[in-house]
């Protein structure tokens, strides 16, 4: 199994599409983070109204958009298995390890691992984002006052120093509240993506089904039958994030975090299992 | 010593296409076994069943009594070069091989050795997407050779190879088959499917001929050819005398196109007669039936029908069209 895992890791880092996917994650995180933070009118306050910059609630709002990365974790998981069919590399893969269940198990492990890496990358990006936002605010505070007035400039410096310390403290606090949920969520979502891929086999179909289900179907079901909605993968992943409960007025109904984790794991493994016994058992010609 | 046994091997695709139909065969070590048959005969399907990629509908094909998927580390026992095997276009040749080497627990030194063996060392760090067909075929062979397997299975390995490559492959397979697998004290099994009959004739010792998913013939090529027509052709200024001498020895000689032709004779029979009669010889050719004509005899009528020549107007016709009534265009043109 160690050898299989080793080969699966190598498969990922020997093609550039993996790096592109990770790059896209960073770009999307930055776009969403800045977009939300800099949106005019304090819309990011949700039902709580306008939230002051640098407050704890403000950081929670900014960081909690980072869970969009789980969509890309789903894509990554799906690619890990459907890519083999797309490029017909299943033939050498199954020649080297004809026990297909073992191959899928190794892929489950690697999906989780790379999903976690993707989540970690997201949260590091979030940290950079937070520092940049704080620095921008401090800088914009400084400029209008800083016109060679000795005393007031020093005062301003102290004021902004205090502001900087206070806000970065908020930032660290909220970041550490959000990070575990996002990282676990991306890891589990990658498993879910792998399961979809194992069942559907076709790369485009698996990705489209995964995205449409997560972004459209779940939203509709969640709105009409919240009790069913909370058991669906997207909501289950949201449940992992402690912060989500306090965010946006807590409008959605969610499972406890461990319940969300279990649901996601069940989705991923059940789909992969089904896939192994249907698609993956079929002939490779 | 490795053995491969197929018993009652059957594969039906989607309930209707009977690709392989109750096939029994044995492949024996120590020589190259040719796996021959027309398009759609079931060669690829059979080889893929042997390799655990396709599940038989019924029957079995076993390597040393085991199914492929029950072999603990199959890379070390069986190497395979397959037609539709894939490569990730962005991955380099070296990394492609490292994947199999990793799963098999082989040192990466072996990857370099195999790349060198097939002449791809120079291209090792180029991505496979830019490889020519022949280069991909070589890379497949390198992958098959990673574990120094004592069973080597090749489906149309000559596809895309240049003449040097084909000649090299021929020698390689012959030597590889006759070498012992040192650690097992036995000889190796090499199975090659091919359409290039003249090429196959040069390398195969045994043949298994399939048509329509069934076994048409199996055995040593020599034996199969021995039962067929042979003849001796001699060029000599003394044609008349030779014909009389041969007829006196009750060999049916005739003069044809300036040569003395003696059907059903062997050089061993004709030679002494010429020496005895002190007949000057300029050329003597002994011909046996070729693998090609044997193949047509065995598979004739079955498989996909080929059109009977090209119409005099120069139009191409579909393989399976009857005689063309009006000018039509071949498979790709689609103007019919
Ligand atoms: N995946 C599949 N689904 C349905 N039919 C298939 C499949 N694979 C092969 N067949 C059919 O099985 C038969 C045997 O095909 P196979 O590829 O084994 O022939 P072959 O002897 O390798 O031919 P060729 O010389 O053209 O390579 C053909 O009729 C083919 O159409
Ligand atoms: Mg074939």
C-alpha cells in the first residue's frame, strides 16, 4: 500500500495540471477575499449590518469565503480518478496493481491528503490576505495625517500601532477558528470528488455533476427542505466550520461538526465503493 | 518454467458481440508464440483477459495456474505492451516508468536501464505528449521490461516502429525468449500478436491462429508449414536433361518460364540427382508455403471481407462493399 500511495503522489506532482489547480485555488481565494473585504457599503456584514474593519466579525466574514476552495478539492478528487480513464493510463495502473480495490483505496488516501494540502494552501493565502488588508487600512489611515506635524504624526503612529496589534490579534484568533474546518472540509470534499469520479468515470461529466449538485441542487434543496439540506455534502462541509454558525446570522440549519465530517466521509466512501463495484470492475479495453 | 493455459475462454461484449468463443490454447516457453488472426478475431481481447484487464464471460486463462490478478507483484512476472495503453501527455517518459517501478518496488536505476534498452535515454525527460508513435511503442516496451518478466505479451508491437526498430525488436524478442529467466531456471514465454506475417514468420516458433474468436490452428510453425505445398525451382542450361532425370526418379518436373520446377520435391531429393547426372546449376530455390498463404488458408472467408481490387477508374471502395456498381468513395470520404 505504501508503494501504491507513493505512485499516486508521484502521479500528481509529475503533471502541471496539479500546479495549475493549486494556482487557481490561490487566485480564487484572493479574488473572493478581497472582493468581499473591499465591497462597498459593508455588504459583507450580512444581517448584522455593517461590520467595522478589523473587528473579529469582519475577519470571520472575510475568511469564511475561503471555503470555496472545497469546490476545487472536489474537482481535484474527480480528476485523480477520471484522469486515468481520460488518458487511458488505467491500463498501466491496473497492470501494475490488478487488485483494483487497492488502487481506489490508495486514491482515497491521496485525495484526502491533497485536499488537506489544498485547504492548508487556502488558509495560508487567507493569512496573507488578512495581513495585506490590515496593512492597507493602516496605510490609508496614515497618509492623510502624516504631513510633517511632529507631534500628531507620532500620535498617529502610536494609534495605528495599537490598531495594527488589535486587528492582527483578531485576525489570528478568527483564522485559527476557521482553519481546521476549511482544511478538513477540503480534504473530505476531495474524497467526495473521487467517489463521484469513480462512479461516473467520465471526467467532464463527473466535474459538471459535482459542481451543479453542490452549487445549484443543494441550494435549492436546502432552501425548500432544510432538514434534508443539512445532510447534503455542501452543508455537511459548512457544518465543519465552527465559525459558520455565528456568521451571517446563522440562517442555515447545520449538523454538528462531527456529523458533517461523518456525512462527507460516508458520501465519499460509499460513492467510491459503488464505483469500484460498477465502473471500475468493468473491462478496460 | 512458466506456462499459459486458456481453457474454454469466452468473452461476450454487451450480450451480443461474441469476441472470443471457447478458446483453448497453451503457450509454451522457450520460443516466440505468434498470435495471429484477421481484424476483430479477438486477439486483443484474449490478451487483455490474460492480463486481468477484461473479465472473461466464462472459462479461464491462467499463468502458472494463477489468474493475473492473483499474482502478488505481476510486474515482476508478466510484461505487457498493449495497443491502447495510455500515457499522460504532460508526464515525462522517465516519470511514466517510475510510476510502475514504484508500485513494483523496483529501484529507479532499472528505469534508466530500460529506457536505454529501447533507445529512449535521450528523450527520457521529454513529455510523452510530444512522442511519435514509434517512441510511445518503445516506451511501452520499456515499461514491460521493468521487472525482467518471464512472460512477455506484445499486442502489435511493431506498430509505428521504423525498419531498424522492427529489426531490433525481432532480434530482441528471439534472444529474450531463448534466454533463461535466471532466477527461475526456466525459459521465457513471449507472445506476439501481429498482422505483419512476413515479419512474424521470421520470429515465431509457435503460432496460435484465431478467426472469429475461435482457434483455427495451433502448433509449431515448422509443422504447420511442413504439411503444406513445397517446390524446388532450378535454373540450368541443361533443362531438358534435368527434367528427364527427375521424371526418371518419378518426380513431376516441368519447365516453366525457363526454370525447371518440381512441385512436392525437396532440395534433398533434387540435389543428388543433379550431381549424379553432372548437371550444371546456376540457381536452386526451395520454397515452402509462406505463413501468409497458410494464414489465408486457415482464416479464409472469415473475418472482415476485403474488396476485390480497385476499380479500373481508380475509385476506392469500402472493404465490405460488393463489386462497385457506380463510382463511390472509401470509408473516410463518406460520399456514398
Ligand atoms: N469494449 C468492447 N465493446 C464491444 N465490443 C468489443 C469491445 N472490444 C472488442 N470488441 C469486439 O470484439 C471483437 C474482437 O476484438 P479484438 O480487438 O479482440 O480483435 P483483434 O483480433 O485484436 O483485432 P485487430 O487485429 O483489429 O486488432 C471485435 O468484434 C470487436 O468489435
Ligand atoms: Mg487488436
